[in-house]
């Protein structure tokens, strides 16, 4: 636990350590999404947000290209330690990086307006 805190303390000290052009995640090797991404790395990630004041649901669609990170890549260690601290260490997992190609706002009144 202490080793993870020390590692991430240096990582979270600057916004320069973050890449706004991607998302990362850690999945177990036997997770169905790992096999699906290996077969077809182009995918869409959907994020839903509810605005209680306007009583509307917003859906952002991120069209991405997924890649499996190698152990020696910086982002691999960042994701591994982050997950270890909050969810426990899992040696049988893959770190996946989703590189964003396009973003769409899919609210009903926007008709799939492209943001990026």
C-alpha cells in the first residue's frame, strides 16, 4: 500500500502527467472485453450523465482505438498502482489504453453533434 502511495504521489503532482487524448483501464485477462478488443480494437465508449436541474440525460460517445499497454510503458504502472490502491493488486490483468478519435454529444436535442 505504501509503495503505491509513494509512486502515485509523484504521478499526481502535475497535470502534465495526464494525457487528455485517451482513457485507460485495467481488466482481468479472462474478461470478455479483452478478447473483443483483441479481435476488433475500434470501439465506442459511452458515458451517461444526468443533469437534475434540467432533468435530462446526456450521453457522450467516444469513438476510440484500443491498444494493450506493455509493462514498460509509463501509463501501465500508473494504472496498475491506481487500481491496486483502490481495488487490490491483480497480476492477471491487462492495461488497455483507449485513444480517442471522435467525440459525439448524443442528447436527443443535439442529433449526434460531433464535439471532436
